[in-house]
C-alpha cells in the first residue's frame, strides 16, 4: 500500500504545481486515469511500474508546464484545475 501512496502523492504534488499551458484539465485527466489504474492495481508492483511508465510522458509534459512560473501563476493554475471535471472526480476517490 505504501508503494501506491508514494507515486500517487508525488504525481498529486506535481499536478498541483505543474499543470497549465497546454491544458490544465488535460493534466488533471491524466492524473485521474493514473489514480484509477493505480487503485485497481491493488499494490501490485509490476502493474504499478507499468502504469508509471504509461503516464511518464504526460507527467513530464505537466512538469515542464511549471517551469518559469511565478507563485501567483502557479496559484492561478491550481484554481483552474479545481474547475476541471477530473478534479471533482478525484475529490471523490
């Protein structure tokens, strides 16, 4: 279970500070799908590694969107993320 929490928490922090530019909601959608798949993996390390690899590109794209942003811009991205349907669904997970 700890192995599930760490990647999800890391990705969670990443999306909170990273998504924007191309699509905040796109980052949220990717995070939602990754979270659902990780939850379904039930701590299976092999499956979790496959999931991390599957979402590697999306994670990198969201991470790069954060580069050069001020704290104010990051806060605006967080507010935009909260308006996404995926964010609302993540709150329910």
